[in-house]
C-alpha cells in the first residue's frame, strides 16, 4: 500500500525514454505531466539529450542527484530490463512501464524477466503495456491521455487496451469528475485487486469504477472487493457465447464462463453494469449520493416522462412507494386542481419554483420514500434554472438521494451545470437516471449483506 | 388525405390570433413561420391590429381577399368556436387549433362544439391543444418549437403535452433529420391513424416515429398501421402497474392494459421501443438503412468494444454469423499476425484505412452476413476520419446495412459528421448501435409477415 502511493502519489518523477520528438510517447507523457500542472520534480532521462522541453536531461536514472519516487519507462521493450535494473540500483521503488511488447504479443519470457528484476529490487510496478495513470488531486497526468480530467470522486481501474483508453477519453470528455485513473496493462505485478485495496483507503475516492476483461486471481479479487467499504461497479465483457470466444483470442487468457464472474461479483459485493452508459451513470450517482433502500418516488411536470420512468423502474424491480394518506393530503393542498396526487406524480405542467419545491419536500417527507427522481420536461417560456433551484434548495435540507433529468433541446445547459455544481446527478434521459438510481438501491442491499 | 395535405402542405396560411406581444403563442408561431423560411403566403388575423411583424393584419379570415389553405387558431378557448365558424364560412378547410382549454381540462362540451362546426363545414382539424407541426421540406415551422429541425426522412407523430414537445425539442437539438413533425393534441378530429395514413403516402417520409400515451380507436389503428409500407416505431408509455395508474390520471382516458398494446403493435407490424434512446436511435438507422435479415457481423480495432457489442447482441437474440471458411481464409490474409479471424472481429489495434476497408469488405462478402457494426475505438495519433473514410468507401459499393460507433473523447466530431453526411448511422456507444441494428432486423421480420 505504501509502495503503491510511491507510484500514484509521487513527489518526484523520472521519465525514462523521454523524447523531444512530438510523435513519441516519451514526448507526450512528459508533456502531459508538465501541462497538467504537477508540482513535484520531473526529470527527463535519455542518454542522447542534454535538455528536453527546457528541462535538464540525465543519461540514466543512476545520474539523478536525488533519485525519484516514480520511474515511468517508455523505452523500446528490449531495453526495458536494463533500465528497470538501473531503477532498482538507483533506489526507485515505484515504476510504471508504458512500453508494449511483452506477454500481450507472446513475449512471456521478457515479461517474466522484468517481474524477476522488480522482485529482486523490491519494486512495485504497474504495466507493462499500460497507458499510465492520472491523479487529478495532484494535477498529475502521467499517461498518454491527451486531456486532463476534471477533479472528482470517481476512481477508475481499467484494462489498458485501445478500448480501455477510449473509455477514459470518453469519461474525460463527459466532464466526469475523476480522482484516480489507472490502466492495469499486463498486470505483471500490480493488478486490479491491488488497486482496489489502494483505492479503498484513498481519501479522495468515493465509488470505484472498473472495466474488466478478465481476472486471473479470482479468490484474491473476491477477498479484497469484499473488504472495500466503497461502492465498486464493474463492466465485465464476455457475457455472450460469441463474446467469450472472442475474449479468448483477444487476451490470450481464458476468460472463464460468465456465470462464475456473476457469482464472484455477487459474493464480493460488486455492482455489475451491463452497458457503458450504466457503468458511467451509476458511478456518477454513487459519487454524489448515499445508497438508498428500495421505495422510490418520481415527480415530473410532464406526465408522460414520469410514466416512462415508472415503467423502467418496475422492469428493474424497483418499488414505487404507495404514498401515505398524510402525504396525499399534503400534495392535494399544493397541486393544481387538475392534478391527482400519486406516485409517479404529475404536476400537470406546473414547473414553478414553488410547485417543484413543495411537491419534492412533501414526497421526501414520506417515510416510505427513500429516493426521488425529478424529471423536468422543458416547456417554452419557462426558465429551466428555476425548477433546478427548487430541487437544489430542497436537497440541501434532506439527505435522501435526489436524481434529476432535464429533457429538452438547447438552452438547458445552465440549469444542468447548476445541478451538477450542487452535487445533484443529472441525466439527459430519465431512463438513464432510473438505472443509476437502481445502482444506489443495489449498493444499499450489498451493504446490508456485508 | 387530400384534406390533410391542405393542412400539412399549405400554399397559404392565416394565423388567427396573431400577436405582436412576444410573450404570446400568437406572436411566436407567426415568427416561427416567418423565420423558418416558408415561401407561401402568410396572413396575420387580429381585429385589433393593422400590422404585425410588418405584414398587413386582417380583422377576420372573412376579410382575407384570397382566403387561405390553412388556418392556425391561437385565440383563447372560448373564442375558438366563433373563429372556427368564420374559417368555415371563408372556405378554409384545413385547421390547426393550438389553443388549449378543451377536453384536457374537462371542457368536453366545448370540444364537441368545435367538432360539430368542423363537420358542418367539411373542415379537417388537428388539435385542439397541440404545439402545431413542422414540415421541413417546406421550411415550415407552424409550431411553438423554437428551433427549426434539420431536413431528413424521419416523420414524428407525438402526443402534444409538455413531454411530447420536449422530445421534439430534443430531436431537433440532436440534429436528427426530420421530415414532418405533428403534435396530435386532443385529437378532436385528426388522430394518429389519420397521420399514419398520410405519412405512409408522403414521399419524403421514410420511417415513422410515434410517441403514444393512448389510442382510442384501436381497430382502425391496427388496420392503418398494417397497411403502411414504411417502418413504424413507437414508444408507448404505461407498461408498468404504477405507470398505468398514472396514465389514467394523466390523460383521463383508460390506457388499457399494456398487453393489449403489445398485441396490437405486433398485429399491426409496429416496432415497439422501450426507452427514448431506442426510439430515436432506431428511427435514425431505419431512415438510412434497408432492413436486414438476422446474421450480423461486428468489427473493431479494440477487442473489448467488439465483445461488449456481441454480449448485447446475444441478449437481444441477434445471431452473430459463424463466418464461412472462405471468409476466414481471406481475413487471415489481411489481418495482423496476432489477430484471429472471427466474429466479433478484432483487428488488434489496427485502424488504418486499408485494414478497415479490407476486413469490412471481406465480412460483407460473406453470404451469412446481413449487416455489420463497425466500432472504432479512438487511439491517440490516429486520425479518426481515416477509418471513417474506409467505411464510407466500402459502403458505397454494397447495400447491406453498416452501422458505426466511434468511441473516444473530443476530436471525433469531424469523423462522425463525415459518416452522417454519407448516410451511415453513428452512435456514441456501441450498445445503442446494437439496439438500432436490432430494429432493422425486427423490421425485416415484420415485412416478411406482412
């Protein structure tokens, strides 16, 4: 654990294989570290250069006057064992090997060799064949991901293949608030379980999001995941016959039948997402909301949207609470005459501040309601920030989760930004909000069984 | 039918209740018609004004020197019977009543009265209580929707409540290519079935998208929908117990148990979508692609993405074709050594023009393959337009459907635009592409049973 913090929270970094050629990873990673705003020491290492990006360049890590916490290795694969050994001799105990050309192309022996060196010197190592990592809380982009992500509470452990990288890229472009993002690569040393353990103790990490193609040490994964006191949500591919066949050829390791993963996730208390949007949307809710017991409420100014959300809720097995007599009476007191109090609740077009404030407060006060989805369907001539402000104000005085979906065309941007800033999850369609809400309920059940 | 074209393809329009007050619908609709670029004649009608928006204003429709094809009524509900009668006397046979205040608030008698007037004068009428309609091929935005949609092949029939309006707003903001959009309102005369019949004959309309809360004349709907020689895809709310309960209070009419709708859609050959994204995404594919027999192929440069798509395909009951021996041999000839030919097919990271062109051509030439999903996962230092161009070039010489999903962060915009311009459906996540592909297969099955 202490060793992993050497890698993921370094005070100083050596980029071994740093380059001034813009086409090379050795340039891009160095540049990403600098432009990300990392405040620690950064040392380019390259025997053929005196200076890169205005920084003094050292021939080898052994020449570094004060060593480094972390060595990022970007040299061609055949040279990796040599420079790794030099890192060991220089006392660098945290390593990320970005270089490819190991077990993923059948070079098992080369990979075993670096594992041996790491063990010999007591090095902890992520990779090889990884895109690197991001630690937003240190402004540290030690990866080939071109854009630094927004700071937030979600940590992400992912396979490092092209798809894993594209997923991170997507998360970044969606302005998802991330804490730590790590590409596991070939897992010659550090694997998903090690990272889970580390993230579990990390103060910035709230939920942990995982993209998994296969796990080798199943027993350890279950043991570690069971101990994590944070929500873990995983997208694991290869559920299908065709998918499993392809997994076999894709990773070169047996992915196992899917039922085993299902059972393992269940035992370990991991929430399994079926599609990309469910993974990201659930992590978004889990990073902002407390888990919730079943028993949900749905409110909208447009009846159809509320009904649609109710439909999907029931599909997922969520329970729409039958409101208490007292709640119904209170709702009658504030709703327009043409609206009928109920759940889902339709305000019959009224999206005023007072209406949204009143119905949301009343619904949240019902003891059978544990979470509420508020759907605003955009009506011309209504400022969509007004119902958003009502939700924000009510939410501040209540700790039951409130999720939102503002539906309409352009012009919703400011309202959505407002909700996000106040820590209220927002989704562009109500069905995605329902799936995320379902994850809050699933996580509560997991906690009760832990 | 001829009468409906008087409404939806008018040569001249009278806006009855036109206003110069920017806060009023009577202003907004007139302005939307003008700014949309409609080239027909437009006449504001208002007894209290001489001129609105620089146009001569007439006291009543009877004063219009040459009458009008279409009258759009925006006056307060109590005045509607009078102005409708004037329309009848002036020989205006196509009417849209935007005004609310009829059966939706319990004013059945008032609604019956206007139905009687319409019948007396042989008027066809959409509404009351509708947001109006858009005909992109006439640049005609005769609605309260603030933005004109892009021109395209999808026509949309929708409930006119706030949610229906927000859905249109959303479709417009998504740059969905639309032909005709009509809000049915209270259906005092023209209903979903009449519009289906009309859209069926409309040369610009390819698929027909419907958002339905309830249908009154079920038998006629089934008869009409069965005859439509275009794909019809519908989102019908109220599947759930809670949803149905709410539908009852929302529309005031019995929505019927959901199983009846399921059976009706099946009999009528209507594809039922379960969620908003499925409705829009399927219409997008159906507007650009021919229907396809089952037997699909999946290609990606990132194995995980292909497996994810394969997983969902199997969930939906789609069949991933076992490639023929000849296809496998040809694939072996072009794939990198580390890649294994199969379906889903992983190019092992290679997203070059030649690789995408070769594998897509070969897969499409397999007689067991009826449609292909191409997934590009963005790798740094690859121009995402290059694999897009490969897909475009292959697609031009083949009429099997090809759908795409380009996954990654910013910087994919140009490639996605390119695909769209060339009529290749694109989706931001592969799972949404799979759902859309499934609709192409479902529609082919419907055609075979018609």
